[in-house]
């Protein structure tokens, strides 16, 4: 059993239902072709780090380097260009986040971990979205939102920033995220990673690490 002091969790895809399902529902409502959307995102995720702010609006948005309306305009322009169908950029991202449903089982799990005396933290890459923060004061000791701190996962510095805020070493911290790349980056910093795929799997892995029943 590890000497665990804290558990750090992601928001989208961990404290919410599947991101893929949520985004797919949004694209269907807005009439966005899935392949075209994926091609735009893949195009933006490609360039080297030094050129990110210019070529990669996603990373810039997550760090808070560009504003939501600017990102929405760029995304709508790319979608319009590739699909030959005009898309309204106004409220584009909010319409997407309207399809995100909270994962009440995972929220309950974090509450139970917290009540057992462990420190808890939220570490989320934001897209300028308004988070549903009800109950967060009771759930988390530390909240780190990428756009508010000017850093993003999987950058090493945002993990270290979170650990510094918690005042806990990485070796005593569990990090739960649905993106494998983020888990790998956290492990490189010294965190104990749990790649979130289902509630049951994540709960089981936490129970092993904490040495307690979390049902």
C-alpha cells in the first residue's frame, strides 16, 4: 500500500460523462461533420511547441492566451471552409458544453475520499468554459484551471504547481485523468497515475492504493 496523501482528478471525462459522447451529441445538434471536425483539431494539434500560440488555438485557449470569442471565430471559419456550410460562431463552445453531463458516481467517489481525510484537487484543461462549481468547496482543497494559471496539461509545470499548492510530494499523490498522454506526463513528474476509463475500474484502483473500501 502506497503512503498516499492526496488524490488529483480531471474534470471533463472524469467528473463528467465521456467527452467523446458529449462532443458527438453537440456535433449532431449543430450539424457538424465528425470527420471535418476531427481534421481541424488534428491540424491544430500538430505544430511544434514554439509555434503553438500562432498555429494551435487549442493550446492557446487552454492557457488563457486567447479569448473564447476569438477561438470560436477561428473554429467556425475552419469548419465553414472545409464543409462549405456556414457555421455560427456565437456561443459555439457553450453549445458544446451544454452536452456535458456530470458523472455523479465519480463526484461521490471524490467526496468519500475527501471525507476519509485525504487532500483532493481538481486539475483541468479549460476551453474558457464556465464550470458547474456547486459543491466544489466541499470536494476540493485545491482547484487548478489551466486558463486561470496560464499552464496546461501535459506541461510539467502545471503538475508541479498543483503539488506545490497541495504541499504534497508527487510520490504521495494519485492523479486520475481520462487522457493517457496526461497520465504519462504526470507519472514522469512522480505522480501515481490512474487512467480513468470507467467508474468501477478507477474506484477499484483507488481502493488498492488507499487500502480502503470506497463503495
